[in-house]
C-alpha cells in the first residue's frame, strides 16, 4: 500500500492480522454402532494482513467509512521483490547516464 508508513505515522491507518478460513474443520461423525461415517478433517486457514484507513470527505471534512484492504504475505513478498528489482534496474540506468555525462565532460573542447 503506497503511503502506508506516512498514513500510520499520522494515525490514519491501523494494521491487524486476520484469520481466513479456506476450508472449515469437520468433526468425526459415527453411526449408532460406532462406525465412522464422516472422518474428522482439520480446519485449513491462513493469516492475512488487514489495513483499515480512515477516510474523509474532502468537501465537507466529514468522516467516511474506513477503506479496508487485505493482503497476503505472498503478495507482499512479490511487491518487495519487484520493487527491489526495479530499484536495481533504475540504479543501473542512472549510473549509465552519469557515465555518459562524465565522459562527455571529460572531452576536451572540440574533441568528439
């Protein structure tokens, strides 16, 4: 979430952990004779990150419903990795342009 750090520092965003149930658990069921008719299955779930951000009407200043966004850790890891790669590519491009400029400035007048 872009601007999360600033929004958190301003007290506008609150982060929490949310449990998401993918498949609910099932208890074992038996018939009257004690035979298992439905086997027990453990609940399958995962945690997600929930960010609630306060919103206000820009015209009136009145409070609006909070904007709620949820992310899973895989998604956040992807964003971090992607941004890290973009930074590396941009840094390399910047260094190339700086080298071109430095080489140009090192040329003596009239030399090409």
